[in-house]
């Protein structure tokens, strides 16, 4: 049986970020922000209590998704945990 992976305090889906972790993102990381499931999170930080979410299909001048930073309670979890039962 494998040991569950502790999620990092900060994680980004941008490959150029120092907080990017391809292996962890491939497993599927879910985010609950203020108790609500979010599917458009680009980056999060648990200790500072914020998420960056993409805003529509708009892109910045470097071609990255436009994001807005929201503050609140961040709860990351792994989506690939086996279902009980």
C-alpha cells in the first residue's frame, strides 16, 4: 500500500513556475475554496490563503491565461484516492 502524498503548501499549473509539479498535477489535485469546489484554479497557496483562477479565455501578452487572485480558505486534495466501499 502506498503512503498518501502530502500536498505542498503552494502549487502552480504553469510549467515555468518554481511551484510546478508535473507528477502531482497528473494525479489530479482538487481545490475547495471557501468550501466550494473550483475547477479553474491555476495556482494556490494554503498558508497565505489565496488562489489564482483563470478568467474566461482571455490571455495575457505572454499567452498565459488571465488570472485573478482571490483570498479565502484553501483546501487542496488528491482526486485519485480510491473510493471506499
